C-alpha cells in the first residue's frame, strides 16, 4: 500500500502532545505549586487523545487492508462448492 506524504492523524498526535506540553509548562510557570492537579488533568487528556488517535489509526489501517484484500482477491481463485 502506498503511503501518502501527509498523515493527518500523525499531525494531530504531534499537535496534541505539543499543546499539552506547552500547557503543562505554562501552568507551572503561572500557578507554581497549585498547578499540580491541573497538570494531571492535562496529562490525562494527552493520554486520552493519544489513545483515541491510535484507535483511529488502527481503524483506518484495517479499513484500508479490507479494501486492498477485496481489490486483490479474484473470484476465480476461490474453490467452488459442489
């Protein structure tokens, strides 16, 4: 299967992780010690986003495999039932 040059899910994963890291650092800078619970919330959101993106990637890959298998399979190659 040929690969595209731009992968939207990869871009979303990188952007979500960069945004989360930036937010964690900003919270630490602005709120000091009171930022700890909010940093945990942000970290949880980052993990949830990563899991959702991984599931979307798995779904897309399986869908592409099924399409590829349907295109490649030839009905004449399958054994006939008598």
